[in-house]
C-alpha cells in the first residue's frame, strides 16, 4: 500500500472526471496534482510525479504530447493513458512512446489503482504491445482470467503494463 509519499499528476479536462479521480486517489493516500491543459501539465513536470494519469483528448490538444515530452526528456514518471480516444487509429502514435498502462474509458478506479500500485516487473508485457479495453464481465465466469483484473460489480478490464 501507499506510504503517503507517492505522487500522481492527473491530466484530464473533464471537471467531473478530474475531481472524481482526485478524491479517489487522495482517499488512498496519494499526493495529487492536477491539470486540465497540456501547458500546465508540462510546467508541473519540473517536479516529476511517480505517476501521470493522462487523458488524450484535452482542451488544448492531444495528451500524447505530454507522454512524448515525458519520454524524450527522460522523466522517470510512469504514465497511465486513460482515454475514450484509445483505438486502432491512436496506436501507431502511442506504441513508440511506451505508456505503462492503457485503459479505455469508462474505467473502474480499482483497475487504475491496481495498475498504479503494482511495481514494474521485467517480465510484465509492455503496454505498447497490446491495447487495454474495458469489456463486460461474464456473469457465468466471475473468476478473473490471466491479465485481467476483476472490478467490483462491473466490467473486467484488461491491463497491459510495461
């Protein structure tokens, strides 16, 4: 569990989603910063967070620019791309940037939290190798399958981590 020192930067332009993620991470002991724009997010990277939760469709451009900056500048933050814009058309741009986690909205917070609290394993599959999509959970098979994290009373999400 968190020691109260882990820091997450949430980059999300939808206020309801931003506030919900802020409160949920804070309730789990995370130090939380947030940004609704690319420009503000880049400014906050002067003190790199442990994790960046990044939406792609931001009011001032594509969140992919933040991920590109993080990778090119060698910032050690891990990045979870959480967006409704993840799909086959976005993969060519995302793959070379190697996000640590890809989740398609709508997400379950438990899935994101598990991903952010799990240490990186050298044998873990890279996120850029596969797309993580939420899908309905079968009511006939409540047991999680490898590579999947069951969410309470909701869909099961495939998490791919790098």
